[in-house]
C-alpha cells in the first residue's frame, strides 16, 4: 500500500501569513521612504531659500555702504576745499587787492577745481547773488542766484555751514546740477557772499552705474524730500524725471521712525518690481540712497536647486513605486516554495499551486499555465535590481 502524500496545503498555509506580512512591510517601507525623502527635500529647500534671502539683504547692504562711503568722501573733500576758499575770500574782503587781485583769485579757483574732478566749476557770488569770479571762463551776462533757496538759507543763517542744494537746472550750463555752498563774511561779520562748488548730476549717474545689481536691480539717489537725483537704470514714467518726488507709505513710515539704515522686501517701487531694498541716509549729506536687488535674481540659484530636488524626488518616488508594483503575492507550492502570481487562477489549470513546469512559454501554456501568470513572471524579471532590498525586508519580516 503506497503511503499517502502529506497535504501540500500545510506548508503553504504556514507560509501565507509571512508572505502577507512581507507585502505589508514592503508597502509601509515604500510610503515611509517617500515621506522621508519629501520631508528632507522640503527642509533643505526651506533652508536654502532662507540663505538666499539673507545673501540678498547682505549684498544690498554692502553695496549701499560702499556707495555711501564714496558719496560722503566726495562731500568731505568738497567741503574742505570750500572751507579753504572761505578763509581766502574773507581775507580778501579784509585786505582787498593788497592781498589778491582778480586774476589771482580766478587762478586759485581753477587750482582748487583741479582737485575736485567731480565738480563742474567753482563760483563766487557777492552779497546780492551776482557772480564775481568763476574757475572757468568769465561768465557772460547776468546769472544771479539771489532767489535760489540755498543762497537765501546761507544769507539768513550765519551758522548754516555747508548747504547742499536740491537738484536744479544750472543757468550757466543748462544741465541738472547740485551746488555745494558755503557763505563767507565781511570783516564786520555781515554776509559777504557765497562760494559754490557745482556738481553735475551726471557725476552721480556714473557713480551709481558702477556696481552690479543684477538684471532687475537698481540704485537710486534721492534728496531728503524724496525728489529724484539719479537712478540706474533710468526709471521710466513720471517718477523717473529728475526732481520728481516719490515714496511709498511703508518707506515714509520707516524713515519717520528716525531710522537711518534698514532693509526690507517690497513690491512698492516706482516700476512695480519686487525687490530686496536697502535704504541708507548718506553720512553728512541730505541724500537717501536706495539699493535694490530683484527677487528673481536673488532666487535664481534657489529655483535651480528646487528643480533639481524635484527631479531627484520624482525619480526616487518612481523607482520605489515600481518596486511596489513589481511585488506579487506568493502562492505556496508542495516543496515549501512559492509561486509568484497575482491571482489564484494563474496557477496550473491541471494541478493548481503544486507543480512547476519548466520550458518555454508555449510549453508551459500546454502544461496548463495561464497567460496572465506568464506575464506576471515575466514582469518579475524587470525588478531584479530590487532583489537584495526585497530579501532584506523579507528576512526582517520573519
């Protein structure tokens, strides 16, 4: 009497729960891996964006500080020259031709002008605002300045010191200029006149065009009343004209708090470009300096990093998704092995889940294998690169 074979379902029944645990663990591993990658990528991008913002603020502050130093240094040099000229002119008022003749004064003015390349000329006006001497050719016609604000301020205030005018159109050159002026007195202390170093606005244009601010960056110089002196690049529209007044409510509020240096991000600009803006009161001058870096320029490198991170995360998610899609539940076999298949009906038709028929696809179909099972086995071969990971997870599940 032949011994009856052991039931094949015993081994399969004991292996089935382990296979289901492995499948669940694999799914959890895929999900957790994707979530961890997304979280780490998001944290990295957030940190990178903060660094880009801080770099933009630091860059605009540094450029503003550099230009502030250039402007302040130029103003100090002009003021020192004017103070020296005031001493000479007051002595001339006291001693007359015995000290300096007219041609000697003109030569002196030209000599000082050579030390101040940023100036258009140095001019002396009497107590009525009429021109007396000029560092260049003798002025033809009447070019009085009696009604100019800076002349009136110097005439009325003996302690005025250096006065820097708002931008105005010069009557000699016909160009936009900014006079730097001081008063000089007669021997009795009364008002004797004004000596003025005339700086063309072109000088400030050249100064602001030096640094690199990026494609959408800008540098703007305004008077304390927010009237425009110079900008680079040139602003378009009504706000771009020299002398035009413009200031956002936020800017007025910050300056109203008495702050002389600050930086912030804003889209309230004359050209409506979103920028990181550094604002600085120029030392010793009634000027406000604005340095802006466009947000598009500041975040250009960060956007490249974000795109690269998105591509890597997408590729990682796709590969893990293929691993999950490539997994198949395992049907038990009599030898204690398993048959990779998605559906029960994929087992051999003649003797389900018990025999393994080698050979070609046609031979296996003749032996009773369904085409769906063959496709499932064929797809398994496309995921051979995940076999080590699958074996490790399977061992952990046991």
